[in-house]
């Protein structure tokens, strides 16, 4: 035999499980032509009813470092399988994902084209305790996932829209970046829904209009928020030394002429940084808690500007006039 051998392998797994979830029946066939260093792939994930969830096929030539006719197709996959990759950021992931992607070109700079559709996706942002839902088809061109036009809804079905020029950069598969992602709310949008046990620094329910800008790698996002408070906002700022929860049975003192500069630092490591510029108006009810055990609380409505900063080490600073 003078020719180079062709290697073939097949894999069958039933059931395929990940993170204690049953994904389905996995089957895969590969062949490798050693003379031209070309790998062929044909992989499938199906339900027990033979519905195709994932299909991957095509060729990778390691000799000339080219990918040809490689495709990835997904059909109504549950997005919950991605939740372990978002641990500490989002929980309660629901909905389905479909995709039709083709890959060609050189391995170091492949030409990726197609679309990814997310249907009835819902999730809770851990830090804010807000739950959002959306349905959208994202276009993929090169290593850019276009986010423009995505409409996100809060629990009360108020919408915010992702602006033009917002995209996800996957040039480096090891670290995905958010580029110029801007979320705009022109009607009251829920931006906070926390209790004191969720966040001892500040808590309450917040509705706002304005812009939220996300930049940087998704594992260490930088957020810049320019917001105006809207009706329904109730925010509490405990600045006393106690971190114990007491409930609401205490006296409120109202002073509409209050002006305070507040600075409070804490050390809780985060995977993001945040700069908030909040224009507070009489739509918002604000209470500053000094000592709830004796009713040392100032609360009411008014006008002012509050700025909050959180760095990726968890240090929290707040200042402004109200």
C-alpha cells in the first residue's frame, strides 16, 4: 500500500448530559486524510423524537490552514444550557436559541456569516434583581455580532432599545468584547429591584429614562449610566454602621431642603465597573437611613443629582446634592 491511510472515527452518546441536564442523543463521525491533512466533521445532537437540535459539518485543512463549507445549525435549543457560563451575572435563563452559521476562509481569520435567533428569552440580572425578556434575530458578519435594534422588555413590559453601532466583538474567542453597546429608554424602564438583604449599600425599586452604555470584555464590563428617575422609584440609602435588616416599622422625617454629600466604601469583588449619573426629581421617593432602630431616617421627594461609582474590586462611592 503506497497511499496514505484515511482515519475514521465515530462517537455515539445517549444520553448526552451537561450540568445534570439531559441534552439529547449525540452522534459524530470524523475522517482525516493524512496526505493532505484534511479533517471532515459531521456531528449531530437530536432529541429522542429525532428532532435535530444541533448539526455541525464541514472541512478543516490543516495543511493550508483553511476552513471550507463548515456550518453550524441550531434548532430551538434551550438557552438554559448556557447559564453556567454566566454564573454570577444572570440567573433564571429561559427561552430557545436557533442559528444558521457558515464558516470559510483561513483558520486564523475565518469568514463567519449567518444569524442567531433568540426566542422568548428571559433572564434575571443578579446585581440588580431585575428580570428582562426579548425575542430577536442577530446578524453575524465576520467576527461581529450586530446588537442594534434589540428591544428589551422589563417585568412591566416597558421597552428599551439598543442603538445603532452596538455590537459584540468575537475577534478573540477567548475574550468576547462589548463595543459601543448603548441601551436607550425613552419611557420608564425598571433598572433596579433589590431588597436590603440583596444589597446593603442601596436598595429599592427604580424606574428611569436615559442611556446605559456597556463597553469592555463581558467578564469585566464597564457601565456608564445617565438616567432620570421616573414615577414608581423608591430608593433607600443606609449610611449607618448596621448591616442588619429591620423592615419598615420606623418613623420617617421629611425635609425637602436636605442637601447631603454621602460617601460609603465597601469591599465586595465584582466583575464589572459602574459609573452612574442620576438626575433625581420628585418622581422618586428617597430615604436616607441613619439608624432604623430609633427612627433616625430622613425621607421624602425632591430634586438633585446623585453619582455612584463601583469599581471591579467592589469599592462603592456615592456623592451628590439632594
